[in-house]
């Protein structure tokens, strides 16, 4: 058996103008680590979230999402439920398509193309006629006493059970009232209520004015794209792991695992990163170790994405890393890089 080459090894490949792939292999006290990076010039590439098969709920591999969206590169993005519902505040092309109950870290793209990192919280209300109620969630399963907003990111219909009521809103007014599984209008949304929320809207009639107000705070209200995941890994060029403050469970906070991240380098480039874990070629990293690695590669700000078996980085027409499940996991969303026209 030939001797392993001297570590660390850094391999760099130019995939296209403004798009570079790097593989970094090194040893620490416990064994080998293999990390993969794709760095893109934002003057040449847009970055945005993309949903599995284009809708919620649903699941698809990162490579499948990338091919469907003609992406030059992609990485798995938000946490998700078993059915593919997004667990994190997510905005695509100006429309909020997913929310969470927690105040968590996020990455955003502003109208001028600049990038923001920080903590985000979603607060929504619906006012129909003279009654205002809080939004329980967007494009998620309707639970007891909930008010859920469904927009076209959820697909053609709400798929709800018959134990509530639904108000189809078009042009700022209630256009239809249904019991369940309402068709979602392309030019509007559906307000789906149950229990106490349904009781509060008992007097609503077709034609009543309806106003949906969604707030995510500054600067997020102006952001065009948002991926909510967390915790934060890097802030202003230094390790800054916020797992405790953001109440992440132990399976994410502690131990070494496969990890994924999105970052912005000190020279303003976008960086997608994955480190393999739970395998002989790479034991994985803790959140702090991952943050330290990103800082080493010149990252100014970075956000942790879903990890474990979900971690997958696609570029150059292939998945660069070796997902720990042995094959690509189907996920709820990806963060994609698309060549600017």
C-alpha cells in the first residue's frame, strides 16, 4: 500500500470564469478531515434559495434541484420536516415561503445585491374586515387553533382537512370561503383557520377586505432572498457560534458531524462549504471547528446550514463530497448559484 501523500492538501479547480472549486484535506489529532468549497464572484453569479421540485412540501436531492434550476452550484439549505416543509424563515424573489417558531440566524440578499447575516424573526398578521389575528405559519401543516397562510409556493391547493375554514384572497378581498383543500390563486393567497382562529373570523363574508402584513425586522423586510437556518458561525472575520442563544438541540450543537455553510469572504465573494463526516476519509467537525476552518479560508461572515446526512455540495455537474448516508439525501431546499445573464 503506497504511503498517503503529505497532508494538508489543497486542490483548486477553476470551473468557469468567477467560479472556483477547492478541496482541502488535512489531519488533526483524531484523524482526517475533508472539506469542499465553491467560491463565486457575485458580479457573475446570483445566489438564491430553491425549493425541492419547486414547491412545499416536497423533497429532492441537491443535485436534482440544481439540474432543475440550471444552477452552476448548489448546497443543501434550511432544516426541513419529514414531508419537506421548510423549518426556517425563507424568502424567494420577495415572497415569504417558510417560517419557524424560533428566532434564528439567516442569510439574505438585498435589492442592491449586497449580503446580510443576522438573527431573524417572523411576525405576521391577517386583518379581515375589523378582526386582526396573528399568523401561526406560512406553507405549513395547519394545527389546532392555527391561522396558516398558503401561497403558490405550496403548490396548487392547501391539502387541508375539513375541520377548519379557508378564505381565498385576491386583490385584497375575500374571493371565496371554503371548508378545506382550497385552490391557491397565483395572484393571491389562502388564509386557513381552525378552532379559536376560525371562531374569531366567524363573521367574515365574501367581499370583505383582507390585509396580510408580514414583518421580519430590519434589514430583512427589504431582502429579496432569505435562507433561515443557523446557528451563526462567523461574524466580522471571527469565530462566532450562536448555537446556545438560538436554542439548537444537542444533535446539532455538540459533537462532530458533516456540516454545510454559506459564507461571504473578506473580498466579497460567495462561499458554499461542506465538510464530510462519520467516514474514514473525514470524521467531521464541531460547529466551532467548522467556523475556524471557514475563517482560515478568508470568510468574513458565515451561516451554518442543515448538516448530517443532508450535507451535499454540487458543482461542475456532480456532487463533490461523499454524503454520510452513502447516497444523496432528499432535502426540502437548496441554496443555488446561477450564472447572471
